[in-house]
C-alpha cells in the first residue's frame, strides 16, 4: 500500500511538469517508421571505491592493486555493447595525496580506471559530488590518468576551453555527444576563477554545451546527471526539474546517479509539430554499480542496454529498445580476506551451484530482483512537448 501511494505521488509530481502516458514504445512507432543501422549503449551507475574495496584489490604477490576480478562477471555485457559508460565517483590523485581513502573523502588507485577499461567501459562521467575531494590537483591528475589509459571522460576539465565540455564520439557511424553535470560538490568550491574545472548544473552553460554539441553534428546527446537525495527510490523535485530542463532543451538520453538506489526509468516522446516521432530515455538513478554499501537498495544497481536506431523514413534517431538488468554487489570471504564481484541478475536467480554463494546470498539476490521490478514497474512515456 505504501509503495502504491508513493507511485501515485510521483506520478502526480511528474504531471505537474510533464504530460505522462503509459503507452509502450512499440505502440508509438508501429506501422509508422522503418529502421536501419542500430547502436547498443550500455550504462551503469556509480563506481564508489570505499576503503574495504581498495583493501580487497591489493595483490600481495604482485605488489599492486587489481580490481579486474570485481568486474569479470559483467565483461561479456560491457564488452558486447557498442559503447559502455559508467560514473567514476572517486578521484585518482595518487597515493602521495594523503593516501588512498574511502568515504567521506575519496582517493583511489589508478588501477580502478584500468579495470574499468579492461572490463569494457569506454567512457566515464567525472561530474559528481566527490570530484573535488583532493582539490584542483586531484581533478587534474584524475584527468591525466584517464587520458594516459585512453579512457574517455567528461565532467571535469584541465582548462577553460569550452570545446572540452562536450565529448564527441563516432560509434558505428552514429555521432554521439556526451555531457555530464553535478548539482553539488559537498560544499567544496571550485578554485577562484576556475569555475570551468567541474561541470556544475548551470542552465546557461548547459544550453551552450547542447548548442555546441548540435553544431558539431551530434545525432544523439547523452547526459549524465548527478543529482537528487541519497537513498531515495523516487526522484525528488530537483531531479524532475533538471531532467525536464535537459530533455526540453534537446538532450536525448539522461542517465541519473547519486541517490545510491535504483529509481524509475521512462521514455520521452520527442516529437513536435514538425518532427517525426522519436523516443528518448531517462533513468532517474541507476543506483550503485560498485560500492561497499551493504544495506537493502544500495547494495545493488541497474544496468540498462539501450537500442538506438537511425530512422530511414525520417531524419533523426530514436531509442527503439530497452533492456534492464539488475546487478548486485556480492561481498564474500575468500583466501583469507573479503572480496567483491558484481553479478548480473537476469531472472531472479543465478547459478545455484556457485560455490561462493550462500543460501542467504540467494535470498538477497531474489530480493534485489523483486525490488528492482517494483521500482521500474510499467515504463511510462513522457511527452516533451505539450
């Protein structure tokens, strides 16, 4: 009863800004459009390197950190996509910058970025509330490490050049633009005169970024939004207003993070008076991809796989398909210490013969499955234009 009430409230809030429909995408495009050329994009949420995770990755024999085993169960999905993206919610300031630490001031080994690239992640979003945890130098070194690895990123800059605020990628002939913004940095201001260092949610700058993306030929604009209240399973007014602004101004896909819990997803109908029917997409929060938060709703997250297609009969592209896969962070003890791995949950259960999973683990997995289905529910279609 409580969940039903919450869903009714959120629908009412959505209706205050948006016109909501419960039609499925096929009902909008069936018999109208034909498709050619398609792209699969996979997105996951926050990669949060708490200290126990850092400790677990230390390889005593090799004398280095290795986070790759954590992501191994998902490599077939991440590598199998045409492009995969994640939120790197930490900084890579180096061990000399007050050591490696977790919450509340993060600083992680460079090996985490290497592991993400190895697993199949192509781009990380760096606009989040912890990006200034080691100040300006922490931001600069993070960017340099990502550059050295060839891991694309957006959300923070080395300089004021406005062109660096938009990352363009050509994937299978699709011209994609990536943006990222955060609504907070935990009260830590950007250095004086260097507001460009971190991409904050500023409508005037966002409009310029979107205009730049379009001028560079972007067919699809994908935006990471780090906003909202932590541990809530429904978007708050800040998120709703921010998403409404982004979509109405021209963003096609919004990928939310920061609440550390999975929140609803929705399609956006992007047609106007002179446009062909198109669909966009928003995930208000993808939850955690990796963390040491062990409580219900935060020990898990959501992986989304979007099928993006170019329309043959009309100009523009559309979101033509969606797959949602719940994921659960499994913390277990092996070889004398705690270990972690991220498990995809495709049908509410996974290998019953897995020797690392206990009966209690299977109960948690089933709970994550049903919690996620309850949160996502029937996926609405929201009209961008009245």
